C-alpha cells in the first residue's frame, strides 16, 4: 500500500531509485485494469474503461436495454429523415408489471442522448404506478425524481435512467445501466416527532430495482 508520494525535486537534484520506483507503483495502482465485462473507450476527454453493452445475455434480449437494431416485435418504420441520425430502440420490459405507453417507439438521434423510464405514481396511501413511458434527454439529469421531504405526500412521478448513447467521431456507443424489468417501491427512511401531542412524522424514499432475467 502506498502511504504517500516522495517530495518534489528541484532541477539538478538527484532522483533516488526508491523515489522513482514509488512513483511507478503509484501510477500502476491508479491505472484502471482491463477485466471481464469492461472495455476501453476513447472520446475527446481521453481514454477510460466502461461496462460493456449488456443488451444481450446468453443470446437472449435483456429487458429495458438500449439496442441499435430493431427487435422483431416492433413494427418497421421509414428510415430516419436525416443521414446524420441513428435509430435506437428499447427492448421489451415492464415497470411494476406494466408496459410503457410507448413500448414500441423508436428514437432517431444524432447526438449524446440519455434514456429514462418515467412513471406517473398514485399519490394516495398505497404506492401504485398509473402509467409510464420511455423519455429522452440531453443530460443525465434531464429527468429525475423530485425530492420527497419528510412528512410530505409522495411525489407524483418517479424516474429511472436506463442508459445513454454517446457519439464520438461518427460512431455511436451504447451504455446500459444494467438490464431487466423494473420495480419501484418505497421505504421508510426517517421517523420524527410531530408538532402535536403523540404525532409522528415519517420520511420515505422511492427506489428502483432491476428484476432478474
């Protein structure tokens, strides 16, 4: 384990072998290593590792992942109107056992795009998904679940990012945030005394989970 780097040297000061070796060890320790499920990716910022596309597992489609080829259950449509556009789809999947209202949509894009599952929630006492749809944005927080203050009613919407498509030098790269149909649930996070006698205020939060496939 590297406890600390050696001090910087002034010009013409000797560099000790142990200091040089420590610098090499520090660089190696901080260099990402290639491993199963990872791939080397390059864009204008430099090189980095990322998770490989998880759209296919054992030859079978993975629910709610971004794919660049049309799934057989989605009807064919006219090609993109612009030669710069690339067409993408979302593999069939559910959120709380419901299909998206636009489950058979396609998305023609030419720049970095983020994909989200956006659900409309019942605001009563029991959590339920009324409907949901696949939406896109230009940034990772283009759509997000609203804050849920302690004691406040449940937010009317919940959002989960599915993944993104990044463009670099004319090539498109898909990054999926896992895979599998989704479940949204709520969990108790806080209990506080209220202002009235014997009053208790509860804090809750919404969480998304991927189902196995």
